[in-house]
C-alpha cells in the first residue's frame, strides 16, 4: 500500500520537475537585454538542402553584452546564415564582414520589455497548468488504488503539498525573470 502511494507521489514529482525544466528552457529563449547565443537557437540554416540549426554549422559567441558573432565552419555559408537570421524575424540586422557575421543587439524599449514580461507570464501559466494536470493525474491514480479513507486523505494532502511547492517555485522563477527583463 505504502509503496503504491510513494510510486504515485514520485511519478507526480517527476512530471512537475519536467514542467519546471520546460519553463526554464522557455525563459532562456526570452531575451533580457543582453546578448546570448541562445537568442539564435531557433534559427535554421539551409545547409546543402536541409534545414539545420545554426549552432550545428557555426560558432556563436558574445564578445560583449550587446554583440553576437557568428563564425560559420564553412565560409560559403555566410550568406545563407545571414539570410536565415533575417528570416527568423528576431529584429536583428546581421552584418557580414567576409569572415563572420556580427549582430548588434539593440537595447530593449520599455514597450518591448512589457511584451516580454507578458510572454514570460504566459510561459509561467503554462507551467502551472502542467503542474496542476500532474496533480489531477495523481489524484485519479490514488482513487484507483482502493485505499481506506484515511490513507486516501493523507495521500491527497501529500500531492497537494507537492503541488503548492511547485507553484511557489514557478512564481519565484517568473519573478526573477521579470526583474531581469525590466532591469535597464
């Protein structure tokens, strides 16, 4: 009996961990004013007829907080990479100097900061939905275990405590990202 309850709690915790991991991955893609190679993570380059992630055909560096440099492994790819960055519609204007592509990351406007904050809030809400659906799934599994009423109440309380902890963790992660975005 105890093992079955523990299994349900462990699988629920694992699913909630996945929701947090997904949130953190989503937050990495939301830029906060300083240049980061992850800003180009969605850029796909036409590499010999197939769409390939930019990071697999070049080195992406940040020489300073406002600049990205993309150095392709094959010089023939410079124009393709430049085109792919423009097509990704990231708001960047790449400059090709013959050896590498330099991207000056413009400072965020107040309006853009607010948009990014809304996007981060939306991602946090998605993570909360994931945590709540994990709780719902755990509750279903517990009811299917044919437990006594006291065992069922205790197990449901454990799931709720776990859920509350993860919701707080999501809120803290969001508040940290919001402060990072709004910092000028």
